C-alpha cells in the first residue's frame, strides 16, 4: 500500500506498525514504551508522528498504516511535541544520571563508582578503577580542595561523605590485585544528565536510616544509565534543562529487591507498563492518573524473570 | 483463663473462618473467571463494607484472579476501599453545580461537626465516614449531600447539624414511604401523582407522600397515589399533580405537607357527610393555625406558582422524555398503552434489518454521548461485521460533574431505553446486551433490573422475542467509579475485568469490541430516541432540530439559574432562551456571565455568544462541546479561573494514567493553575499554560485527554483578563480564598452572632462593639456572612499588587 510521508509517497507493507516501517525506510524514530519483541501499549508518545488529515499526533508504535495515509515525521511541530513528551516524563523522574561527586572531580575520578565498589567490599575493583585514572602512589586527592565533598548529596542530610579520605585509603592498599573495572560515567556536555532536585524532610530521615554502610554514600549515580533510553532520547532532543520542575510523589532512591540480582526503583519509572504487560501475575499498576505507580506484590516476586530488566526503558529495573 | 464458649466462638480463627465462608458464598454466586472481578469485589464490599484481606485471599485461592489483577483493578476504581468505613457514609457531592455553590465548605463543615481529624475520614466511634463524590446527579438541589441512601438538598455549612439530626431521626423510625401503594376499598376517585426520584425525595416529596397517604386515610377518600417519572422541574418540587376522574389535571408546585389536606379536599369528596363536616372544621383550624399554610396562601397565589412552572415547561419538546409527568416508570402496561414497544413490534414484524438502519440513518440522529457521531453509521458498521457473536452496550456511565440526564432517563423511562436497545440489537444482529450504569446511581440500577424482568415476563426480551425468531437478552453491569469509563474502549476494558485503560482506535469497537467481538455502544439518551424515530418515522423526526443536528437534546440545567432541572429542547434553541425563558434567569438578579457546557470536556461560552443556536457544530466552533448535556450557568459572582481549575482538577484525578500527556501534562497544567489561584503565578505562566493545553489536545491518546484542556482554553480565550487579574493578585469574585480576606465593616452593631457562629474561633466575642476577624485563624467558610443580619461582613482583596510588567 502507499502512504505519504513528509509529502513523499512511499510504498509500505502494511503488516507492521508505522514505527517499524519508518525505521526500515531510514527515519530515526525514538521510542520508550515500544519493544518489537514484547507486548506493549502506547504510553510514552515519544514516537509520535502527525496525521496530516486532522492535525492530531498519533503514536507510530501502535498505529498501522492505511492506504492513502498522510503523515509528517520530523516537522518542527512534531519534534517539539516529542520534546515536550520527554520533558514531561523527566519532570516525574526523580533521579541523577551521574553522581555530583563524579561530575565535579578535577582529576576525572569516577568517585561514585569507586565508592560503590568500596561499599560492596569489592576492594580490588575499587583499587583498579582508581589506579586506571590516577597515580595511586601520588594521589591528587591529598592536595585537593575536595569539590566532591561539597557537592555530595549526603551533605544536605547530615554530613557529606569523606570521599577524599576513602580515596586515599583505597590508594594505599598494598595487596590489591589488578582486575577489570571500568567507569560507566558519561560526562560529555552533549549528553543529557538528569538532576534529582531536593530531598524532602521525610526522605532525609529515610535515607539516613537506609544508607548506613561504611562510607555512608547514597550512590547517587544511576546503575541503569548505560541502557537508559530516556537519557538517549533526551540527548537526541538536545534537552539541557527540562522546562518543568521535577515533582513526583515517588520516594527517591527506594530500591526494592525483586529477585536474585533484580532491583526495582519506582522513582525512575516512567509507567510505560512494559514490565506489567510482560509478566504474569508479576508487576502491576496501582492507582490511576498522576498517582499511578508500578508495583510488585510480595507474593508475586517469584513470578518474574531477571530478563525483564532488559525491556525497561530506564534504570527503574536493573541488575545489581 | 476459664473456658468461655462465647470467647471461643469469637476467637480470631473463628472470625476468619466465618469471613471465609461468607466470601465463599459470594464467589459461588458471582463466579470465578477473571472478567467477573468488578462484580465480585462489589459483592464483597457490599457484604463487609470494605475489602478485607482474608476475603481477598479466598479470591486468590478459589478463582482465576491473581494479585496483580486485584491490585490493578481495585486501586483503579474509586468505589473500592481497603479500610473499613463507619456505619454510615456521608457523600458530599462536589459536582460542578455543587462546587459553584460552595460544596467544599459543606465538606469542611461536616468534618468539623463530626470532629473528624484532618487526616482521617471516619469518626472515632466508627459511626460516620465522609467522602467527596464526583456528582450525585441532583444538580438542581446543589449543594447536595447523601447519607447512606438519603439525599439532602440545599445543604449550607450552617445546616449540617440539622441534616445529621434529620438523618438520625430517620434511622430511629426507619419506616419508608417508598414502595407500592395499596389502595383501600371503594371506587377510585382520582389520582395524585408525585415524582419519586431520589432528588425529588430529597427536597421533601417523601414527606408530601406521607401527608397524602395520611390525608386520604383521615378524609376517607380513595385516590390512587402514583409515583411518576421526572417532570424535570427540580426547582419546583415537591410537586403534585391531581387528576380528577374527568381527566382534568391540576398541578401544584412547591407544596408543603401541611397543604396537602386542603388540596385533596378541594378535589375529592370525603366518604361521608359527617366526616366531611368534621374535616371542614378541622381543616379550617389547620389553615389558620399553621403559619406555613398562611405563608403560601398569602404570598404566592396558586396561579402565580403554576405560571412559573408553565414557563419552565414551555419551549420544551418531548422525545426522550415523552410522557413526562404521567407515566409510571415501572408500569409496563401503561407504557404499552402509551405506544410503547410499538416500534419494536413494527421492526420485528417487518423483519428487515437494513430498513431499520436506513431509517435511523435518514433521521440524522447523532450520538448523544458527546462526540456526535452519526448513530446510523455506527449501526451500519457493526451490522456489516460478520461474527458469531455481537454485543450492544448501553453507556450509562454518566460521569460529568454537573450532568444528570442519563440518570433521570434511566430512572424515569427505563422501558423506553430498553426498547431502543432491543431495536438496536435487532438492527445490528446482536444477541447479548449490557447496561453499563455507574454505581452512584443505585435507583437507576434497581429500576432497570425491574424493568428488564418485566420485559422478560412479557416476552419482549429473551428467547424468540414476540415469536419473531430473534433472541436477545440484557444484563446490568455496575460501573465502579471511573469517569474515563465513559470512553467506549475504557468501558469495554472495565466490563472485561481490567483497569479502565482506553486503547487506541482503530480498531473501533464496531470491529473488535467486547471480548474482541463487534460491539455497538450507544449512549442512554441516543437509545431513548430510537423508538420515536421508528414509530413516527424519520421524516417526522427530521422536522425537529437543525440541519446538522436533528431531534432534541436533553440538558441538565443547573448552577446559578432560578429554575434548574432536566429539560428537553429541540436542537437549535439558543442558550439565552434556555437560561432566560426556561431557567427563569439568573439567581439573585445577577447578570449572566457564561454557560459551561459539556462538563470537564467542554468549555465556557460567554454571555455575548449565548444567542447562538445550540447544536453539535455551533458549540464546537465556540470551543465548547455538547458533551452529554450538562449546562452549568455561571453568573458575575463565578470566578472563571476557579472554574477552569475545578475541571482540570477533576480530569487530573480521573485520568487513567496511561499516556504521558494526560498523566503528567494535565498535572503540570494544574500546577500552573494552582499558582494562579494562590496569586503566585507570573504572566509568562499563561503562555506556558496555553502551550501545554494545545499540546495535550493534540497528543493525548483518548477523548478524555484530548478534551481535558477545553475548560482552560475556552476561559483563556474569552476571559483572559481574569487570568491576568489573578496574576496581579486580584480575584474579583472572592472565590479564590488566598486573594481575599473577610472583614467586618462599620455596619457591625456588636450583636455577637458572628462570633458565636465562627467554627474556627477567628472572631473575638465583643458585645456591643464592632467585631474583628483574625485573618490568620479564619478559614473563610462564610458562616458568619450567612449569620450576620446587618450585612456587615465583606470579602476584600488581600494581596492586590500593582500590575506586573508584560
């Protein structure tokens, strides 16, 4: 069948949703809630195109082409609407892509990652990561004014993490083995970085209690940022600081252990429902409207598979 | 501890077992498949007053319903609750009409009166629970409160104690006047007709009914007391019609129980002369000694009163409400004598489906649910799809706050709606029908159930209807409280036992609807017009209405209008005619500011455009929509920003949450409106608001989202100056509490009435001196204003700023 894309008539099979047809032709259509190999329902609207007939935006992931259909896929209006949908999602996404300490480090140490290894007792990994960036025998932290400690979010709760001291402690390890350890941080100015905003008083109390490991680090960096499609879309849409302030009713940094190494962090969830539609008596929606959440009942945790993390478009579902 | 039989029986284990047994009985009755979850939960809640976890565990063990589905569904619908409620539930209606008349103050007043803590909804003694509900559909009586099954109209914050006393009194002598009248012996001398809808009962018809029964007994006259369908003149109730045997009907609006005897004596002869004499004397004494009777006789003549109601009824045209005022809703023989089921029999006798569809097409009728899609085309689409099973659904999920047309049609003309549905089913070839009625309309559910039974008994429903070989039956599905389920795909999802998530169309329900079968969904009002079209012919039908919108439209007229009520007018009537002629103008002699049509999906039409003829296309052009037909009249004292925020708050609570623009976008719009009504907004916020609104209109997935910005867009279009004033900290109407304060003027004589009435102790008790309001403690409930006899308390601006630079 023939459809018109940006004023050009194109032949398509008509068997696949628009997004697949468009991608096949070579258009770069972003999407979050769509996965070709999984059950899905239109939600994020990031893949929208304009139906010229009535000026309405339609999700290309769930619309099948019809004979004579006319669409616009990258007009100024379409792009700005896609951008708005991403900005709206970001306003309900309480998370840091990168940790403040890593961002500000003058010596480019991924302090957040080192601290994560440190708290998990992975001392060899911590040492190796540190030594891949700096000379451990002459560590710059010794004379540094420690902007990392000033940026540390823990400081807004009680006392910032003594990052410098911990770095020096790791650097001075005598029996450390060299292992494979690398940083996930992407600090390029062209890459979007979500910012968390402020903790509420209740959250501060809660965080103080839960994050009580040796370093007291809150582990701000997102563990799913490598695969995060939301970040990718925001980067492509060249969003620097979203227009709508973050306000969400989700508790920040609440990480729910689902099963084995699978964790769920609701504050990062964009409610696309992929995990809901693709688990049997597993993840489910609760409440409605802006208060709608994705939850997992305690008795249903056993029904989910670790692989579900792969289809989550954000870092809300991740493998630790 | 000693052995105690009773203690043993009441041990936790015993109680749990007993609960499980009760749950089991419900499961046995309702079923075990996943699609019965909503009726199952409704039955459990009815039994236990909430959803106890032990009962739910039984559901997991014994049915196909799992935890994921349970959480998903039970948390989506507002009807379900996981915590026990008090013995009685107080529902405060916050529909549009009630909102503009101060429903929130009423809610606060109940909470204060019952000493319910801020974070709680139930009294400490577990007697009362209180909640806000979207709309009870009694808009003409606003503000309205429902306690259990009793409805109270015109509830002001100061009358809260009175209402509770009345309810407690009712509980004590819970004898009900409702039900069938049993006539005593002797020939029937005539008929007394009264509307016994919920809203009529709320405004005193129940007492009048009692008075009629009593008076008949006392006077020894034998008249038939007949509950009838809604007359629509909600502002004139209690209202009775007295029909003499000679066919004369005299209408008495606004009567009081004390007047009943007099009226009856006027029309009917008491049994014996002696009794008559005695009654005449007694009656005279009554007349002279009750001031209520005096009141009416002296100040409003009967003629005056009747005239008022006649002007209300003039200009109306009856199709959906044909036979108003004399048809008993549940008298099937009377309905048949009146021409009921003629259309159905005609259709079945002709036995030509295409003819029926052609007739409906020719009539030009468009769906009354809001969108205005041509009904005939919908029928054609469903009929064209070959399938082993097809469904017809009657959409009675009227969720618009400020609308009650469907409720009245279902309660007053159940048989007409059913007839329309059977004809539709025949035309499209469906074998099963579902009545989807929202749970907030219990009376409608009861009446439709009764009416369906009657139809089955008469062979009008079920196997081989009227020996035509056509079989069709209808079941009732009670909605569980979700506005979005008025959207057809969400409604279908809810019948299937899922969350009310709409899905993208196509596929349309006509192709793949309920259980993936072709499904016809029509609104209550649409179906109620079908029998007329078939009986009188499309040629007759097209004579009514305008070119693009044929027939009549039923509206729920409410808000700040003198005579609110249910009206049916030909398409093309102007809004001004409706407000001025039928509605009798604006309350309190104020000027008309705007008319809000179409509820949360519609818009505000300013007074200067109210001369436009009302039909689908004209309203769309003005930025509003027909919607299902709520007309809320707004006067000078209504704040347009507050009205816009009210609707947006409603849609944000009712949004299903599926797509980004509706879930988050509407929330962000609400953020800006919240800033506006608290005086924190900046001028550029108005542009952001408009940008968001236009984007949501284009990009939301379903009708709810796409139309949700309409109230904001239309008010921005016609009342932008008011938005700008709010940016500058001014709300001229005093509706936005943050921008006004209450002040006592020099007219105060120091009578202390205000100080005594103030529930938050914001006014110091200073006899004979001018009183002063402590603004910090004042909650602006307005009780003192009502109490003050000297009109000495005024709302004044509290945060006016110099206009900010543009």
